[in-house]
C-alpha cells in the first residue's frame, strides 16, 4: 500500500506536475508483473486526478479521497455514502473559494471534502488563509459536520467517518493468512494507516526530514525508496 504525494512523488506547487520520482514507475510495473504483489495506491487525491500522473502500464487498485473512493483494477468504482447534511455542507463550501483563491490559496474539490493548498506561499499569507478558513469553519457550524485535518501544505475539511486506517483494515481483512503487508506514507494523514497495520506488517515513513511517527521505519527519498522497491521486487519474484 503506497501513498502518492510526498511518498512516490515529490511535492510540487502545482499538484498536476507531481510526477513520480525517476525510477519509481518501472519498479512498480515490475512488481505488479510478478503477479505476487497486490499493489495499491492510497491517496488523499480524487482518483480521477491521480490516474494520469501514475504512468503505469496497468492501473492498479486505487483508494482515493482518504478511503472514501475505491477504484478496482478492472475499472469498477465504489464510493462510500456521505450523510445528506454533510453533503450539503460540502456544496456550501464553494462559497469559500472566492475568499481563499485571491489570497493565493488553491481549492481542491473532492467527493468527501475540500483541500485548501498554500504550498509556495510565505508564512504570512499561509496564516491569513488559515484564519479565513478557520473563521468560516467556526462561524457557520461547519465544525459540527466536517473534520479539520492539517497536512503538509495546507488544510483539508472532510466528511467524518473514514481515513486511511480504514483502507488498511479492509485490505488486511481481504488478505490470506500468509499475506505480508506494508504501507508507505509521508504525511500526518498516513498515521492512521500506520496505526492500523496488522501484527507483522511494515509501516514506513517516506520523507526527506524525519518527524515523530508511529511508523517503524524511515526511508529518505528517492534513494532509500528505490532501494526498498527494488528489494521488494526481488523478494516477490522468488519462491
């Protein structure tokens, strides 16, 4: 199980330019080609926005929007239901865009929420955007229906009830008794996945700078990441 932004790909001011680190795509293709690894991408992005960036020969299983979406390799798509009051709040958030974007923020719509990005802005402008969003969140009662999540480069207001930990628990329940699980991620939103790893599973923090984490291993990208994927490919290709 692999997070995308910050894990397989470096962060970019324009997320549409966040291509995987050189060497990652051939290794992922090779791992899937062995037929012995169920490779999944677990991302906060909307699945439709992520697919063009992957560049893989075959589209793997993708869980998007922090577990609210599931795209199967055969194209089957599932989206967890969102309560009507929460969905109404999500629709009303469109009114915020006109206040955030003139400050330099970028609003990313998702099926389960909205992410407000400020990567590349100075601290003063980031604080201004945060204050605007926080005021709207508190004044209008959004705090009752939407959860606030800080991430590396912004804020996300999201429907409550699902996170990446739910993805790990689902995949673990679908695996066989002899399955080996690993989750690689970089951000605070990946901590729920680290916490949900089954006994014997490998939780891996992937980021240039170390931070406090519940992961059991730290990899510095891209070198350590490529080495890990290469070792996994070697192990998966042999009995």
